[in-house]
C-alpha cells in the first residue's frame, strides 16, 4: 500500500509511515474475497491516495 517505512525481520516488526488514526480509519478488511472486489480495492486506493505524504511518528 505504500505505507511501509521499514521491516525489521529480526524483531518481527513493521514500521508504517501513518498515524494510528489514519490506519484505523481506512476501509475495513474482513475477508480475502475483498481483494478480488474492484469496488473495495478502489475504496482502499482512494483512501490512501487521499492522505498527505506519510511521516514517521
């Protein structure tokens, strides 16, 4: 999605360049079937494209 800032495989930690509020406000993912739904994918893409450039918190 373009929000991953760093992956630390040793610590098993992924750092994202988004606030907690931005991530929890994103369209809800419920099932794997949604990844095949063009309307859902359009909503997710629209949401993340509409956010300001990410900053590490």
